[in-house]
């Protein structure tokens, strides 16, 4: 069977490379019974559309970021809470263990089987005006955020002016001053060329959002148990490879933006940023009391 | 086989005279049935094809153009243009090309360029005795400048798809090829105008020119607001489109006092109709494009090209040919994302700079916007000019040739695209 | 050919459908003016109030979907969608007549798909909320369903015209 797979990134991106390895491995271990293919560059649609395609079985597998997943699987909104993970390493521990299993369960109710967890690094603020050392430095600056209430609340809580905007508009808007900044990880900051116009990157690590390598539940049902185990192994291997490639890509991107004259700084007091999030957590838990335990489980992970 | 279903339905529908948008949609439905895919996926594509932020500029420019027409801005602009270069034979054709160069350099969208300039210039050209097909041809082909001359969001899309290149260099690289293209078009516009014996007005003198300038100034401010808004960084392109429309309402109501309530209502309803026709095409074309992507049509073509020859001149020609064909039947943004990863490595292996390839891609796919059966600019131009597509296409060949000449020059002479970016270093 | 210039020649069904089609255009027109107004508000909010109204982008994307599909439905009634019918009109009657039937019926068939799938999508997305707006995603697919239903009705009327032999190929552009 051909398994059509969806990827948002270009072929040479860590995620896509790891997906291709997964595809090759699965074809090998199932002796060609299953032949995954990768449709890169998001040519089969945006992520919200692709999620529906996986849920309906039109696509067999995909690599999804958990950010936009919140609209379909509310539990995954927890992963969009600012500073939910201390660092990327803790995120790996949590997602590879019991916490990850809780998210897998929630996803499978929506028809998506998560096989392993990819890395998308950690997101920080960058802008065209000045280095940000404390929340006070963000006062009045216009930051582009993705379309999600949590991200808007986050920037507002830090004193900035949250401006939801389509990704493709960001470069010109930074260049012309429609917005002052945005937030992303190093590889995207670099590949989007935003570093050409935004010369200050301040390491806040406010969002650490994992990604899943997942299979459509309707497709997964038809796979033999032996193949399932082999495919699951291949997915774990792909995640390992993706995380290594990702780390290398982050370093390369960081070097490149620094060489291009971007000033990268650590913030003076990370706790000041984190404590500003208290009302957001309170609101979130008030709206989703059932998710409070999951948040505590994440925070309790080593 | 699936491809046969797809193109069979599309072709048969077109042949029977079905609306293009509906033929594209029905063909996609056929493809989804044939592949056993859930049908709602296709209709989800249709919905999300329309829900794209950068497309919002389209209704704004269409509406601003309608207001400029209904409220008397256009007449005054054209009176100005006619006093300046009208003494040239077929002067309005050349004015059309030049204004596209400036206007498209602001809007970044060839379709918006066609609708805005077309709704102003085509009716005036017709009034002055120009044939409707000529007016549409000039408007449509010169609007491609909007894609090539910066700013251009299609170029940003290309930079992202190419995996990290300097957008500012890419922007600068587009200037000379864009101007070159307009030059070729202006020559053709002049030549055709002479052959058809279009009128040349007498030069009215500098005093009259001065008065025409003063009178047109508040209207010209609409363009200044749009350019200034973007360049000064106060607004995005989409927002400046909205402000251009708001400004046009104010000027035509309070300065020119020509925008009556019936004229305003008419402008709104006409804008809605034009917008809906264009957007419906964008919508169903995105479902159709989904099937093409699923069948990996562009990739098959990529392998085909490299299998044919190892002569750089021939391969570049082939790439251009394939892009031209794809540009005829597919949406530009989707093609940029799909074709860049396929053809860029081939071009780079021939020693071509990715920036030069980006400019070639813009010009080539831009030409696709002017060609049937799927050419958004051509459609808009025909709607605005109230000309049937077949009537416009019958005489458009010299204008295609002008763009092709520019495309060939940019393809085989790197200096056209690479000199300015080279100066940056 | 301006069909609306001779209303007295048409029956009540024609007048009803023409009214519905015009109503679509008017609603879409109000939406277009709203679209422009909220963008004005966006820029005002960002520069004067330094508090960007975060709902504008999402509302604009929703409005443009409504404008598209309401306008597209009206264009079916007015026969103003872009088509390439010069091939058909050059052919002799025995070919041309069935091809006209095919074209009209095929439009109606696609309209039925739009109605059915628009309804399906609206139901499917009903539990979801559009970010920053707080209203249901179902509002986005609804105009597609409306457009589809109207397309079916308008096409049926055009079929009637074909049967009576008073079908005009082009409406006003
Ligand atoms: Na441009
Ligand atoms: Na033009």
C-alpha cells in the first residue's frame, strides 16, 4: 500500500529528512507491503487542512506541530502554554514517557495515532528595535504572533502589543515597521530571512512545542501487530535522527544569523517572564479544569 | 488514468462552455471519486483557497479602482496622461505599460494591478477609439511587472521555498528585468497602435499640462497613499489597499463631488461581482491543484526534463517551456512552492544563481497569469474590459512575444538580474 | 444583453429568483464595505491606540469567503462566470444544443456538490471556534452551502429556459 505522507517543510529540512528515513525503513521492514511517501512543502494543504485529511484517512501519515492541533484536540493546548517546559531536554523526557502517552491517547480519540515525538526547538522573541532583557523592554512593541488566544495573551501579559498576522506578511511588515518583532526558533528565524531585518534576538525560550510523527487511525487499524511494532520502532529511530539533525540545524542557523550581524542575548531574569504568565495559567485551568493534572504532571517531570 | 479523468472532465466541461471555475471544481470532484478520497477534503481546499490573507488585497484594489472610475479620478488621471504623452501615436497604450510598472511595483499582485489599472484605463481607451482587445491585452500583459518588480510577496514565497536566500537581493534583482519587460511591452504596444492607426492627440502645451496635473493631484494621492503607506512602513499592502479605497471615497465625495449615492452603490456591487468571479476561480483551482500535486505532475515533468538533454541551453529552454505550460493551468503561488524544489537544483547544477532563477520563475509564471485556460489576470482583464476571452486572446500574441523576449534575455544573460544585487556586496 | 431591463416579460418565479440574486449582491456589498471599515479600524488601533484589534484578520478572512460565494451564486443567475463558449457557439445546432444542456446541468451538479459538502463541512467544523473571534468555524463553510443551493435552483431555472427555447447565452458582465 502507498502511504501518502504530509510534510510542511522542504526536502532538506531535518523533519523531512527524518520522515524520508522513516519511509525507507518502513518499506524495508514490511518488505514493501507498506510504502510510505512524503509530499513535502505542504503541497497537499496547510496544517489544519492536513490534520483533517489524516483524520479521514485521505493521508496516511504526517508530521504535525502541536500548536495548531489545539483546535481539534483541546488537550494539546497545554503544549501551547508559555514556559510549560523548562527546556528542550525536559520536553524530550516528558513526551517520551507517561506525559507523551496522555497526549497520544487524546490524539487517538481524534483519529490520529502518534508514533513518536519530534523537536521544533524553542521559540524566542526577535525585533528590529532593541535587545530585550526584561518584560519592561517589550513595552509597547508590536509582536506578530500565530493565531491563538494563548499567544496573544502571552504578549499582552508581557506588556507588548500582540499582532496576529499571516506568516507570509511578516518579512515585509518587519522591514517597513508595521510590526516591531515576532517570535520563532533559530532555523525559522534564519530560513524566513527575518534576520535580515530584525537584528535583535533575545533568548526567552517561551514556547517549546513538540511535533508528532503520526499515522491515521483508520490506516493503522489495518496493519498487522508485527508490522505495527516494526513501524513504531522506525518512528522512534526517525525521532532520534530528527532531534540530532534539528540540534545541528539550530547551531548552523545561530552561526549564520550571528555572522549576519544579529545580536543574540540571554534575558536577565527568565523568572520575571515566567511569573507574568500566572494569570494565563489561572484562566486556562479555569476554562479546562480537566487539564490541570496534565499540567502538573508535565511540571513534575524531571 | 486518474490524470485522464481529471483533465478529461476539465477539458470536456470547458469545451461545452461551462464556466471555468465550475469545470475546475467538477474535475477535482471526479479526481476525488476516482481516487476514493473523502470528498470533503476537496471542498475544504476550495474554502481554504479563498481564506488567504494576501488575497484580501484583491477586493480592495478592485473597489479602489471602481471608485476612481465612478467618482471622476480616472478621467482626470487620463486627461493628465493624455496631455503628457498622448501626442505619441497610441500614447495610452504606452501610458498603460508605464503605469503598470509603477502601480505593480506597489501592489505586488498582478491580478490587483489588472483590476485596478484595468478598471481605470480600459474604459478610457475604449472611449478614445482603441479596440477593446488591444486595451485588455496591454493591461493584462503589463500587469506581470507587478510580480517581478519589488515588492512582491511571490518572491518571498520563492525565497522560503528555496530554503533561505536573501529576499532583499531577490527584490533588487527583479528591478532591471521588470523594467526590461515593460520596455519590450511598450515597444509592442506602440507598434500595434501604429499599425491599427490609433489616435495621437496634439500636445496641449505646458500650461494645460500644469493644470491637468493640479486637477489630478488629489486623485493621484490615492496611489501616493498606497505607495507611501507601504514604503513608510505605516501599513501592509493589504491595509494600504483598504486605505486607498477610503481615500478614494473621501476625494470623490468631498473634492471632486462626483461620487453620488447611486454611483457608490454601483461601485460596491460591481466590485463584489468582479471579486467573486476571481475568487471563485482561486477557490476551485486550489482543489484542482491538490489533485495535480497528488499525482506529482510537476515532479514527473522535472525528471522528464533532466532525462532529455544535458545541454544547459536546451534544459533551460525546456524548464521555461514546462513552467509556461504549468503556469497556464495552475495557480502561481502553488507552482512556486512545488516547482522551486524541483527545478532549482537542476538550474543550480547548470551554474545558475538561485536569485536569477527566482526572477526567471516570476516572469515565467507571471506570463501564465495572462494565458488561457487558467490565467487569473486574463480573466480579470476580460471581465473589467467586458471582452470575451477568445476575442482578447486572438490578438495577444505580440504581447506574449514581448514578455518571452524579455524572459529569454533574463534567462541567457545573467547580467540583467545579477548586476544590481552584485553591487550590494 | 440586459435581462433585467424587461421584467414585465417574466413570471413571478423569475422575479423571485432575480430578487434573491440581487439580495446576495447587496449582502456581499455590505460585507465589502465592512471589510474596508475594519481595516481602517485595524490601522487606527495599531498606531493611535497602540492596541492592535486582534480579531480583524480572522474576521476579514471570514468576510471574503462570504463575499466570494454570495457573489458567485449571483453570477450563476446572471450567467456572468467566465467561460470559453466560442467553440460551442461555432458548432452546428445538433452539437450546440446538447452541449448547452451539458454546460447548464454540469453547473447545477457542481452546485449540488457545493451545497452538500458545504453543509457537511459546516456541521463538521461547528464544534470548533475561530481563533480570536470566538464564533464557530461553521460560519466559514455556510456560504459555500448557500451558494451551492442557490446554484442548483438557478440552474434548474436555466434548464427550464433551455426547454422553452428562450435561453440566452450571456448575461450582463
Ligand atoms: Na511588485
Ligand atoms: Na497595465
